[in-house]
C-alpha cells in the first residue's frame, strides 16, 4: 500500500514539475507572434462584427425572456 502511495506521489510531483517548466518557459512565443495573433483576432472581430452583435443580442434576449419566468 505504501509503495502505491509513493508511486502516486511521484507521478503527481512529476506532473507538477512539468507544468511549472511549461509555465516558466519563455522561448515559445515572441512579441511578433503575439502581435500577429492579436491582429488576426481583431480582423476576425471586424469582419464578423454584425454577426457577433446579432448573436449577443439574441443571447441576451433569450436570457431576459427566460429569467422573467423564474
């Protein structure tokens, strides 16, 4: 039983160390890549602006109509 608990503790510690390494690793994204991602997101929002507005309005209308029944 102690061996099983020790193996589980070891695996959890390994996962924690891996997550910590990934979070501290700065080599993945550069400033240029971040700017390009932001430009793409902004372009998509501008292209689909009308559809997004109608979607948000319909969601709020549904929330308002269904909350009246509560």
